[in-house]
């Protein structure tokens, strides 16, 4: 199962969001997180999580809308 997430300037919350997914009893998932051109530490937090969990894929996009970000995530879904 692939979970898609789009984030922009969500550094304080993105780690909690991913940690919640990681804490689920169902473990056969793949997260595609699209950073929508954040200017805070969102991308760094996501990259840090991805470095330790190979179920997490991070895609960086320049400032784009939510629909575009989710379409990009779907392109990377497994």
C-alpha cells in the first residue's frame, strides 16, 4: 500500500505525521512525501526519516499546488 503526502512549511508537524504512520500495526506500506518547496526544515526532516526508513521516499518540487504535488506522489507510488 502506498501512502501519499504533500507538505509545505510543515517542519514542526511532519515528523509527528510520519512517526504516527510508522507506529501502525500494519507495516507493509510505502510513503511518498512530496515537499512543495518549503522554506523551513520540512525537507530536511523528511530526508532524515528516509535515511533510516527505506519505506519513505521524498520528492522535492518547486512551489506547486496541492493537486500537482499529489499527482507527482502518485507517479512514484508502488
